[in-house]
């Protein structure tokens, strides 16, 4: 599988394993075929596509958008995407296309998005277009954009939403009139074999909800917060969080629960205010009820050390109460919702999911069920009390975002590993870091996409 390092498609997590929307789909596809999957990262989409065209890879999966000009076979779409120009939130937005005159747009080469920008430049010749070097990753481009080194960046909306969680200075400046879908590229000769297998797999993944579950895992929550929410979180993470770090780290040491998750939950509950009090009577940095505090041996809910450890122990207790059939990371998010509405209400939500023909082990599917708990007709069907399931859903999705930000701000400290020690990272999966090999000196054809197409190796 030819791929590239990307925040969505394929990335290395902080624990040294690999993940990503397309990574997880391809691992499942490999299981279905009963074969191992080997990912070969290339520096950009152009080289990943060349690997397929030149016979060095069976498939390219790198956040690719369909391009009918290329000599490849495209699979069915994995997800629909639209595109935007992103700039500084301090500058005025662009109301009309002609307002792009005098602006500098940065866009990667060799993609339909680059062609769309080129067409706009024909209509607005005063707009300048810049193509970054292929060895600059998306994260670096967004950092440069936030620092004012880039004027406008052309990207798809989901990548913007991911980046905006770490920089409230970014904002959508202009909605581009372009929509497409992410797909995988295969050799033309694979149309009757591998392509059929891939499309059957994607069709089944769409029908059984697997595609939606993987999508939710990586970007189903990223548009929940606006830039003001993010700015407030980042400011408080700098000013308030450091004084409570020892308590969160101690709670992790004693319960095994990631302190960054506990901190994200505490922020959602109290904005890291140890004296917070709600109208329902819950109190403290972890917003514990009197009953929960007594159960956990917390004498003073306003003592941050006691409250944080008590909240961690409550999370550990909820984890044990949730049946083993719920896998991670769905398990973590269901436990988070239970922290808000109680395990009994979460169990009711799972029961309602089953009644409605949904997968009760999937957080992505439970998200549509939780708000129904506040409706009398559904509570009557379950013979239970109504619950604020919608509130639990919002809380959990916010915590997912806060946790992502803290994981990036405070990465796990782990010893450096030699390259060979990192291969493979899981059964049936081999990782090989590889730059594109030297191209054959055989005839090379210039292609309108910017690809260099050479004869496949014999």
C-alpha cells in the first residue's frame, strides 16, 4: 500500500504504532482477504500514485481525490470532501472570488484542488499561487500559516478542522466551489480483480457501519468546538493546568488512567476550577456528587488532590462495570458519557440502540441514540427514567477534542527506538519507511497531473 504521512490517512501515534482512517480500513481489508498489509510511505501523493502506475504498489491510499486524468482505476469513494481557503482569523474574509486579487494562495501540486486554484487564477490573474516543497508536511504548513508566513492555504475542510483545534488564529477565509471524494487508486489492469474485491469491501463497510465507525474515530468530533472555545482552553492550559499537573500525574500513577484524559475531563467539568459548584450540587474540579464522593472516600470535594484521584477511581470503576464486548476507543467514550449520566443510563442507551437495530458496541452509533433518552416515549419503552443523554454526548465529544490537544501538547516520553526495532508493530502488519527508489531511465511521459509515468518493472 503506497501512502504518505498524513493526519488523517496514515500516521504514527505517540506509542509508536500506526493508525489513521485509511490505515484502519486497509488493515480490515487485509483481514478479509487473509493477507498481511505492508505500508510504504512516500513523501507526497504524486510519488504514491507513481508507485501504483509503475507497478511498485498494489494500491495507493493517501487521502487521494479522484482525478480522471490519471492512468489508474479509482475505487468507490470513502468519504465526501469539500475545500476551503484558510487564513488568519484577524484578516477579513473573502466575499467574492475577485477579492483574491493580490492574495497569495499556497496549494500542493498534482491534485484536483491545485487544478481548481489554477482555474481561479486564470479568472483572477492578480492572485499569486505558491506550491510548497513535497517534503513539507501538512502540520508544518498550518504552523507557517498561523505564524503569518503563509497568506492563504487551500485544503479540505476536515484537515482545517483538525488543525484549528491547535490554533484559534486560523479561520476559513473562502469556501471554494469544489467538492470531491477520497478514493483509492489501483493499476488499470486490476479492474477485474483487486478492484472488485476492494469495492465489495467498501460497499459492505458502508452497509454494516464499519466505515462510519472508523470515520468517527478520527474526525467525527473535530468540528464540535469553535475557535473561541479553543482559545479559552489553550489559555487555561497555560495558566491553570500547571498547578494541578502533579495531582493528575499522581492519579495516573495510582489508577493507570492517562492523566491527559483526566485533565480533559476535568476541564470540561470545571475549567480546572477546584471550587466549582453547579446548580445540581456537584462540586470541585471533577464535579463529583456527594454520593460518588462518599463511595470513593473523598472527604473534601473542593480539595483538588482528593477530587482528581476520586474522579480517576470513578472512571476506573465505570470501566469495570462496562461489559467487555465494547472495544477501545469506543469503550473510553462510553465510559466518559457514563461519568455524566451514570452507568445505568448508559446501559439503557445501549439497550435502546439494540431495539433500534443499531450496534450497541459502537460509539458512532450510540451518538444518535443518547439524545433520545430525554424523550418520554423512549424512556417508557425502556421502563426507565428520562436522562440527559444529549448533554452527555456533547460533554464526551468536547472531551475527545480536549484530550487530542493535550496529547499533542504533552506527548508521551518514551526512549528512542532504532529503526529495525519498530518493524513490525502488529501481527500481519509490516512497516517500511521508504523514499521512492530511483526511477528507471526508461522512457518517461509527462502527464498533466505532474506525474512522471514510466514503464513498470518487468
